[in-house]
C-alpha cells in the first residue's frame, strides 16, 4: 500500500521537473527585453548614425542646415539628429534655446509623445519634407528603430535637473558612485579623467561634461557612444533614476584634468552578479515585464531545486522501503 502512495508522487515529480525546465528554457519569457533592442539602436542612430553603422558621413552640409544661420558648425555634424534636435530632445525649446548650439529647429519630444511610429517615419524618409530625407542612408530597420526610440524611448529629465545650476535634483550619489565604480571607472578612471573626449572644442573629462551638459551625459550613459565599446546602461537594466544617480555622482568628479593619478584599481565584480535581464524600465509596462520575467526565471529555478530535492528524498524513501 505504501508503494502505491509513493507511485503517485513520481508523476507529480516528473511534471514539476519538466515544468521548471520549460520555464527556464523559455527565452521569450526570460529575455523579454530583447524585443526592446530597437530602443538602444534608435538612440545610437540619433546620436551619430554613421558611426553607429560604421559608414562615412555624407559630404557637405545637411540640406536643412542652410535654413538657419546662427549655428556655425558645418559638415558631418550637421547630419546628426542630435545637432538639430538636442540631447534633451527639445530643440529650440530646450537646452539649445540659446548659445552656440542654437538653430531654431524644433524638438522631437512632443512629436514622440503624440505621433505614431508611421508618422515619424514619414518625417524621416522625406515624405513630409524632401530636405529631411534619411532614406538614402538608413535602412528600413534603422528608420523603424529611430521611430521606436522617439515614440517610446525619450525621457524628459528636466524635472530632475535644476535648470539654472544644472545640478541633479533628488539624485542618490551613493547609488551613483556604486554604479559608476562597477561599470564606468574601468575605462573612464575613478576620477572620470581616464579618457579625454572632445566637447565644445575642448578636451573634457566626465566631470566637465556632467556639469556642463547633463542631458548629453544622461543620453550617453543610457545608450553608450556609437562606434565604441562603451557599456550601455539601458542594456544593464539601469532605470532612468539609476542614470540620474550616476549623473549626480559624476557632477562631483573633478571638472578639469590634473596630472593623472595612478591607474585606477577596479573593484572586481563578482562573476555571479545578477545581471537583471535588461528591463530599461522607461515605462511602467516595461518595468512590469522585466519584474515578471525576473520572477519567472527565479521561480523556475527555485522549483527546479525544490523538485530535485523532493526527488532525491523520494528516491531514498523508496529504496529504503523496497529493502524491507
Ligand atoms: C539639419 C538639421 C536636422 C537634422 C540633422 C535632423 N532634423 Fe529632424 N527636423 C529638422 C527640422 C528643421 C524639422 C522641422 C521642419 C521639417 O519638417 O523639415 C525637423 C523635424 C523632425 C521631426 C518632426 C517633429 C514634429 O514636431 O513633427 C522628427 C521626428 C525629426 N525631425 C527627427 C529627426 C531624426 C530622427 C533625425 C536623424 C535621423 C533628424 N530629425 C535629423 C531638422 C533636422
Ligand atoms: C569599455 C570602455 C568604456 C566604459 C566601460 C564606459 N565608457 Fe564612456 N566612453 C568610452 C569611450 C571610448 C568614449 C568616447 C571617447 C571619445 O569620444 O573619444 C566614451 C565617452 C563617454 C561619454 C562622453 C561622450 C561624449 O562625447 O559626450 C560619457 C558621458 C560617458 N562615456 C559616460 C560613461 C558612463 C556613465 C559609463 C558607465 C555606465 C561609461 N561611460 C562606461 C568608453 C567607455
């Protein structure tokens, strides 16, 4: 009779085991964020599409450039979306409302909030304005990625930045420092001066950039620098707030480079550090998806371990009983 009781347990055990394998093997469940690859891709194209695609920039100025006369840049830069629309995506209504970057060209933030991706694509392929035609250079997939980024990936950070001092409001510097040291210091140095890049015609450190153009800093830390191996916060699962925390910390780094300090010692990251599977958490829905997929993965694993344990115990009991 005892045998019969036990015999019931085995099918249940097998079902549990199979179920947990199924959960783990479901890439669509665990890697739900891969459907969002278009956002970082679109963001990189927005920053610098020819660098992102390893192409040569077109010759001369972008045709629309001649519609303005305040901004004296010329050549390749005039073909970058960001040159006309701004790192805060607000064009003439945002950070580019004055200064050497001013063009008078509109932002894309409002369009991104109110228009459908197809309408954005009609803007990008010249259907609405033949001078605003990127279809000779960008594939259909690229235009889709841009439209996806513009309609779902734009973040208005102005609520989190003091528009007079450009300091981060409500940031958590400790979290920022931790993330910075884990993900950024290996290339940029503990003091942000390990890599010098060009900003407004000068060699800049991260401290300089964070204080002078926080929007550019935020876009870059979320989406990387096209054409380099820089990490992409979005793909690390950073939330918008994580990005602002890192900005806050970076604003405390030295703003001008002095004699380089000794090479930074990188704190080793534990090999098992739980990389959250992605969730950009740019919206409630994506963060929910991420949370669910993480839970599903965790749950699947727990069930697997529990099922294995139960299996071993049952097997032991069975062996002992059958000996009697
Ligand atoms: C040389 C400057 C310039 C560049 C580069 C540029 N744009 Fe524009 N963009 C404009 C101007 C000017 C307008 C509005 C007038 C028009 O439609 O031509 C505009 C309009 C838009 C609009 C519509 C905004 C609305 O309110 O409907 C979107 C979206 C847009 N651009 C996205 C992009 C993207 C994406 C890129 C890069 C692939 C890009 N732009 C590159 C100048 C530029
Ligand atoms: C694998 C190396 C690497 C890592 C890790 C890295 N970066 Fe970078 N970063 C680069 C390179 C290369 C550049 C481009 C320098 C240039 O333009 O010459 C760059 C440029 C930047 C820029 C300025 C780009 C510009 O022109 O405005 C910012 C801001 C930045 N990184 C922030 C970060 C942050 C924040 C992190 C951590 C999340 C990070 N980086 C991690 C390699 C890295």
